[in-house]
């Protein structure tokens, strides 16, 4: 990997009102694992990270498409995964072929969980929980972006939307990628498919693409927990993420409402200012 690049994965695990996400990664400064819980965030520098046969070996931890084995200070255990739910095609669409500051990938929109973690002397069972996996790589996170994911609903649905300020060939544009799986049907909302961003701020997202319209309302997004983020391959930027934002999602096809879903456990990041090295 080039010295100015980073590569990181995001493994999210949720059961009822408990969520824990692990971010194994490698950058110019070395390998690391970040952890986001409902109460805090934690950063662990590790001595090595390698990818072999689709599995990520990060220090004493292993992350794969079948399970996650955790051995970190204060956190140990195994969470097993059911069948993953990948998208039909790369979420980046044709942009996957172009030089980009940051590439985003969705590995699984939702899958079942089993197993448990011992965290700070408390056993947390993830039996019948839900998981989500994604990946980022490149040189830097965008200087403005908005990202939300949620699959904690009373019905089998998963929603991911990201809106970002993207540098490209000396110019900048605001791009959007989004995926919805609802009742086993996949919907794609993206710049390369003609999506229009009607509204994008800390509390609202509104998108329209042809006959489809998505509206997201966030109820008093908290400040979230700090995470280190990449700037020119160095993990010296900072973003904040929360696991438990209350959000409401409306999705229409023409004038027909396909769903109206509310959750107290959306994961959310909103970066509104330039990051400095």
C-alpha cells in the first residue's frame, strides 16, 4: 500500500439498544483498531494488519465474512455472522474506475448475529442481533460529508446514505451514494444514477431520483464520540460518530409511500468543516 493511503473496514453489531462497531485499518502511521460503543470510543494501535483470503488479521483480532474474534484490552469474545447481504454491484458505480480521494464499499447491508462479547466485565449477547459491514480506502476523508446507516427496524430493512464534497480533476462537486434494501428489494440512489440532493444538513436529508424520493429526519443528533480520520494517509483528522440517533425514514415511489420507518439506533456522522493536518 502506498505510504499516503489508508484502508479501513467498519464492522457494526447491534442488539436491541446495544451497539458496538470495530474499525480495523492501516495508514501511514501504522495499523490500528477503533471501537465505537454507546458510551464512548476507543483507539488501539496494533503491531500489524494483514489481509489474507478475505479475512483481516489485526493484532490479536480476526475479522472475516463469517465472524469476528476480538481480543483487545477490556473487550474479548466472538460474534458470528449469518449469510451476508451484499449489493448487486459496487456502490461507487462508474466512479470505481476513476481516481478518487476516498472510495466507499458496502460488504453487507444486513446479516444475523450470534455470540457474545465480554466488555468491561459485562457479557453482551448478540444472539438475534443485526450486523452491517463496509469499507473505505484512499488518501483522505472528504472535507464535508454526511453518512447514516440503520438496519434496526421492526421489519427487515437496511438504509445507507452518504453525501460528500468530492474533489475531482481540479474541481469539486457534491456527490451522493445510497442503498436501500426493503422487503428483499434493492434500491440505489446515486449521483451516477441522476439523484438530486434537495436538502442536506445536520438534521435532514432529502433525495429525489426519477420516480423515487427519500426523506430522512434526524431528531436532535448528539455530538457523538470522537474517531481519528485519515488526512493524506495520516490518521490525524477527527470526526464524531453516534450509534444511537433517532431517525425517521420516508421512501416514496411516485406518490405511493413504500415505507415509513423510525429507529432510535441509527449510526450517524456529520462533518461540516475542513479538517486540518
